[in-house]
């Protein structure tokens, strides 16, 4: 049986940072990341970053941040910044779940505007 980490690497990470954007993830990966983040990001911001359970969300966030930073160097950030980006990614995942389950259209995150304080253009279809 293939591990979830290997499957994510082959199905998503291998296709670059753009594939990690919530709008480009399959329903299965959206659910997996949402479940992962719901389980490990708790109000006190205590996250077990050594857990294999955080692999998918951390890998996606690191891929996106590396792409936004030109992709030339390894991701390096203080832990607080990583937690902030995980929370922002969780918000983007929640927005995408909402879009898929309602008749609402919004401007999804792109590599240029993810992890920024962007305005969301939303409308009910």
C-alpha cells in the first residue's frame, strides 16, 4: 500500500506549487488537508511538526512559499511564520470547500496573491 505522503508527492507536489493551490486540488486532497489542519492546528497553536500527519499541509505550504520566493533556495522561516501560513492555507482550503458546496463564486488564491491580505470578490450564482 502506498503511503499518503508518497501519493501526495506524486499526485500534487510533482506538478509544482500551482498544483498545491486549493482551487487546483482534488476533492480528496482538499478533504485530507482540511482534516489534517483541523486535527493539528488548535487554538493554542501547538502543532506537532514532527508528525507524519502534517506532511501534506506542510509540504503544500512550503512548495507555495518557495515558488513565491523564486524557488531558488530552501524554505526557511521562523516557526511562528510557518504557523501563520498554515492558518492562512487552512482559510484558503475552507474557502474552496465552501465554493464547491455552495453556489458561490469567489476569486481563488493564486501564487501571486496567496498569503497576502487580498480582497475576495464573492458573488452568489
